[in-house]
């Protein structure tokens, strides 16, 4: 995933997570904020209390890889919070879950 599409500042993460309603799936929690900009941004989070640094980075790397494979319609910011269960799931299951959610929300470009 290109760095230009990543959220980096803590206040961006805090704003999005406080002002949007969380949508929960089996392995992830999604926070989506609609914007008027033509660009889109993604942020990836895994809580410290859930697992150690190796597992957190493993989950974030998988999420970034899945998101980078697709093209998206602009005008949103999305924070994806990974649950500890995501570390034990197969990559294909996680990919299906994220893609299905983003398509359902109308954020993913049709193929």
C-alpha cells in the first residue's frame, strides 16, 4: 500500500474513531468517515493488550496487503481495527471478509 493513502497522525485516528459508528465483523472493527476530498485514506490498528508486537505487525501487514490489492472510490477515511482472532485465520478468509465489507459499503470500485 502506498504511503500517500495511509493515515499517520493520532488526532486523525482519534477523530475518525470518535465521530463514526463502529461496524464489527468476526475479525475486524471498521470505522468509516465520509469526506468531500477526492482521495481516500486507510489506517490500521491492533490493540497492545491483545497480543505482542510480532503478532500486531503480522496482522497489520496482512490488512495492508489486502487493502492494497483493490481500487477504491474516493471521499472517505477508514480505520480498520484488527482483532486478535485475525492472527489465526487464513489469509483468504480475511481477504474475503474485508473485500465483502468494503463492497457492501460502496467504497470499492466495481471490477
